[in-house]
C-alpha cells in the first residue's frame, strides 16, 4: 500500500509539474472571474427588500407582459418568468437575491472544461511515457504493471476531482467577492419537468454537479483506455474529445434503432430519470443505465489493463 501511494504521489507530481496543467487552472480562473465580472456589470437580476419585494415582482411582471406584446415570438420563454414571480407572490415567499451560491449553480457549464482537461491528462498519462521513452525506466522497478496502471488511473481521478473542486470553490469565492453572499442555504423557484418547484440552491448544486461527475468519470476512463492502447496521445485526446462533444448527436442519429439505448452516451446523463424528466429513449430505466455504465466501465478498465500489461516495450 505504501508503494502504491508513493507511485500515486509520483504520478501527481508529474501531472502538476507540467506548465500545461497550471495553464488549465489559470484558464479556468480567468473564465470564472470573467463570468463574475460580466454578471456583476451586466447581469439582469433584481435586488429584493423585505418591505418592497411584492411591488418589485409586480413591476417585473408588468414589464414582462409588455415584452410579450412587443415580441410575441418570445412569449413562451418570457411567460416562465411571469409564472415564477407569481409563484413567489401566491405563496408569500420573498425571492432570494442573486449571490454566490446561485453563481456556483450557473457555472456548472464549466464542468465541460473540467472533462476536457481530464481527457487531456488521461489520454497522455500512458501514451507520453512511450513518446518520451520513459516507459522502460518505469517498468524496471520491482513493481507490477497492474499496480503502475492503477496508480496512473487513480492519479487521473484525483486530478479530475481536484479540478472539479477548484471550479466549485473558486466560483463560490468569486461570487462572494463580486456579487455577494446569499446566505447559508438560499432557496429559489426553478422550472422543472413537473412544474415550478421551490428548491434549495445548494441541493441543486450537489445534484447537478454530482450528475456531471458520472460523465466526467466515464470520459476520463475512456481516454485512459485509449492512452494505454495507442502510443499517440494526440489520437487519444482527439478521439475522446470528439466523442464527448458528438456523443448525444450519435445517439439521436441512431435513436430509432432498438440497440441505441446501449450506446454509452444515452446513459451517462442520469438526471433524465429525476425531477419528472423523460428518458432519452423510451423503455430505459435508472437501473438499466447504471448497469450499462458499469459494463462499459469494466470493458474500458479491462482493455486498458490488457494492453498495458501485455505490451512489449523492448523496442522502446
């Protein structure tokens, strides 16, 4: 166990010694700060006071109704805001002011960048050993290839989780500094598949970010498998990124086929089974998708293990 932890430490040091790794974090920080500045400067959100929040909502509704008359093509979209305000009024709930927690919730979109960066790290962590010619130095140690592979994979997961936490925590800090603190557990009204619901913002953050972790895990594992199969990190990165962005389109292209529900990307979004949502393909269930993901995960890991443990490195 001690050897394994030292291997992991060594792999993480390799990852975080690279300038490209820190460039990823700097890019994320710049984007988060930039989004925060835009929201602070141009964000279309209201400030509600204890004594006047009802009047403020009624004024907003009057403005929205006027917009609907001027732009009827946007009426359906604008009506959501009117219904949300009416929910607050009818249930005598003062809306929470926009703040750090809601900023974190809105920054979930940045997790696609975390997936992208994780793919880059996972795709290169084995392939680069062959490209740099360091694979022999790694394998002459009195440590099994399986343990080396496990250490590399674990390091990828640690990197992805740390980057995931960075987005969450840094968004919260930037939100507090630029926008303000909106309490320990703010609640807002959100449009769900089943209708309007008064929900905890923190609960939504854990739910949305949690579901994103599943897709992050599967794409990282896929890229890791490709890295073990090929000695070209560019190929591994390119293929994984292509599938990450084109996955849903692939599913929709084959959606009329009976076997489409077995495609990986039809099952990575488990949120389709919650909050009254409808599954992407009729007949799919939560248990089915979890089973499919487990099978894919095992296939990815076994394939990575077979290629890495059986590959001849004598010619390297």
